[in-house]
C-alpha cells in the first residue's frame, strides 16, 4: 500500500541543513552545481538558513573530465572538489566547503557537530558505497537521509533512504535505503564495473551524454518537494535514456518487501555465474 513520507520534524531547525556530497564526477558535479538553486528556493520559502554544503572527493581534474564534466583545460591537475566549490562560492556568495580527501567510514569521526543531515552519494564502486553504509554506524550515526545515485551506459537511478542509525529507528514507514532494496550494490564479490575511460571518445562510448544531469535534476526536484511541502509520495526514480522513460519509486512498504525478496532470490544465481 502506498503511503506518504513525512519530513523529519527536527530537520528544519534554526540552522542550515547540512549536506555532504561524496563524489565530484559526472553526477556529483551536476548535483552540487544544482544545489545553490535549491538553497535559494528554500530561503524564499521561509527556511532562511538554507543549505550548508560540503563536497568531498580526492580526485583531480584530468583532460578526459573536460568532456562530460564542468571542467576546463585550465582546471587540469587541480582538485575537483576545490574547483567546483570555489566556483559556486564566488558566483553565489556562499561559504560552502571543499574536502579534497577520499571518503571512508570514519571520515567525520572527530567532527560530531558537523554530522551531515543529508548524505548524497555519487560514487561508482561497491567499495565506496560500503564505506558510506558503514559510516552510518560510526561517524554519521545522526544522518537523517542518504540519497544514492547510480548509472550505467544508458540508464540510471537515484534512491532516497533513511539509514538505520541513532536517528532513524526501525519502523514500517522508514524510507528503505538503496542497500536495503538492492544489497548487491555493496557486494564486492560481484566485482566492480569497468574503470573510468582514458579518452574522450571512449568516455562518450561508455555512457550516453546527459544521463548524469537528468538524474541530478530529477533528484533535486524531489528534494525541493520534500523541503517545501514536508512530504513525498516517491523516494527515487529509474531513468532509461534510450526509451526516454522515467519510472518513479513509490513510498510503498509492500513494494519494498517484494523488491527485497526478488533481490534475495537473484543474488545466489549471480554468484554461481
């Protein structure tokens, strides 16, 4: 049965909503460049503190990155996170933070007061998602939401969930996370997807253009609904670039159970192959 998710009442307090974006690649860069528009909208809606965003990525800009990501030749060799955050701060007058380090499960262990309310994962390996998942039992055990992005050559998805931790208790209406619905994304025994391409032509062959931007824009629109109206009837979506179809993931505990059961049956078969 479909239900509505209600925004956690303690999230819109007299302070900014703390957002941590992990990954500054194709999707992460599209997300972080869109967040200032959400920040401005929230202030107009009466949430005068808006967002406080940190972008975390240890990578530096390569020549290939300049094809599908918002970087130029003058950025090559510089920190992706620093380039993007400096650009945003200069244009929007924000004071957002760049963290040019690799994320791990205990990255914020000594910064309890900086625990993000919303973690946006834009990573492309199972190991990285495992680190995010593990962090909710450690440094980020007060995180309210985890928004995960994933994509392949011609399709992708995003899923907003509430990780089980000190802030989110077990209850039927808790939004299930991507790792609960599709646990294989954490299973490193399945193997990782191919490494990033080393040429511009190969990069475009491996992934259709605009998938990252489409997913980012749709997910930000979902967050805007949540922060403006305080409720959601869907908590994710699946996009197919070849067909143009976008299929929403409804807030539906019965559907969550079906997806989980189907996934459990499929995982053993994959391992045998």
